[in-house]
C-alpha cells in the first residue's frame, strides 16, 4: 500500500515532467519540500541565465498544490522566478491549470 507522501511525490513528479517552462531551460533541481499537514509540494529549480550564460543560474520554484491535507489529487501547479509566473501546465483533468489563487 502506497502512503500519502509517496502518492503525492509521484503526482508532483508527473506534474513537473508535464509542465511547460516556456523558454526557461532547467539546469538543476533540488528535492521536494513539504510540511505535514499541508497541501503544497515545492521544488527549487535552477534555470539557465540567458542574460549572462557564464554567470550564476537563475533560481525559481515549482509548486504543486493538493486538494486538501489528506488528498493526493492535484489542484494547481505553477512555476515562478522572482515572484513572476512562468510557463504553463500541459496536464488536464482535476488540475485547475496552474495559477495561484
């Protein structure tokens, strides 16, 4: 039997794999961060710095929001750099396509 954290991690990975980050190219990612009880899984994502290709990467975040504290159903997904939304979800279904409320 899969526990809630394993199910959420799998759902978050699937959402990440299907997210369109637009022109932003991922260089590295950290692990998932979350709290219990909670509804958010967030991952730090480092993007290529197009303004300075030899400089430091640009730090952003990818967030998956679940329906409630006991659910593995994805409610929303979004990515941000410096507080600005980037990209868009490419998944459909129960996900309310990707903008924070």
